């Protein structure tokens, strides 16, 4: 089940990314009645080595910025995000089907299919954990030469179909020096995300009758903060009476995703800053 961009309120983002670069550490300021509390996203065993952490901004200091990343040689990594987890089960069906459990099984098959295409796969969770939206994005943003794919099971839609979503268009930031705020990290990647989404959706449409032929646009919170080509794949639906109906879809979904990402590989480029420097 996809979440809207407005699902997190009262958050002041103070980490920034340079247009087209990735960051390995995220700093946020949460403003509450008790004052300002600083957080940083935890490192995981699958992330690339984190860059030195900047000091959290104070109310009087300017927003933190990140130096440009080293130019990347092409698409090598797929960050695979099984949605929800932990205390967040996601969509639930009348037969006890839980989205957070099924997407892990789908992710296992998607991972094998991607690895057979030569991709390195990094998962945002391996078990019943619930990383925050920003932890998942930070993991993706720390990778070099990556795309991001989040898996969901819908509570609506025609059972037996699959839909790909790309993020709604974000306004281009007018900030100086090519800086883009954390919550607009997807901005320079929107065209690439659309191309990747259409490739995967076209293959899903061939395998699952009734699925749309092109990717759809939605305000997906998880995609907005990802500085990489990023798509959400949503399978319908948890309301099926027999979970086996969903399980039978997993091989076709995995093959469509892996084939689509492989077809996208020649199109993968790194957006540049306004001055043309990678």
C-alpha cells in the first residue's frame, strides 16, 4: 500500500544533496515543544562506506551541504525495498494476509532474478524490521550507480494485476550552487525514473492481463527523498481469498522487474549540476 507525501508532518529537513550526488548520512531536525532534537540515520552492513558526517545545523547556522560525489561508471546496484515491516503491517486482507510479510517473499524472488542479470542487490530490510522512510532513502543515496525499487501489495485494484508508480513531478529548486533539499532529492532523476517505470510496466502488462501499459504517477513519499532513478511496484491485492493467488504472481513479477532494469541499464546516466560538473 503506497503512502502519500503528506504522511509525515512537522518535519524540518536540514540535510541537502547536491544535484545528482548521493549522501550516506542523513541529518534531520524534529521540532517539538521540548526543543530541537537531532538524529542521524544508522549505518547498515550493506551500505557503502559512509562519508564523514557533517555537524547538525543549529537554528542560527545555514543548512548542511554535501560535496559532489565521485562520477559513477554506470548502473551496478539495485536497492530493493520490501515496504512496511515491524509494527507497520501495511495492507491487510480479510484472510489474514499481511502486506509486510508477502513483500519479503516477493523480494526474495526479485533479488534472485536481479542477481542472475549481474546486479548487486541491497535490501532495506531482511526480516520484520521497519526502517524509517529516510533510513531507506539514505541507504539508496549512499550507493554508487544504483536504482531504487520499493515493493507493495495493494488493498485495491483488480486482483492479478501489477502497477508501477513514479513520483509526481517536483518543482525544480531555485537554491544557489545547485543544491537540492532532501525532500526534493528525486527532482533531477524524474525523467530516468519515468523511463525505468515504463520499461518495467510494459513487461508486467505482458504477463498480467489488465495491468496498465505505462507507469502511473503518484505522490509516493518513499520516492521523493531518493536521489536515484526510483519506482514503486504495487501488486493487487491483499483481498484475494487464497494467498496462493498472490504467490503465483511472484515469478512473473520478478522476471519483469529484472528484465526491465537490465533493459534500462544503457539509459542510465548521472544528472549533472548546473555548471556541468558531475
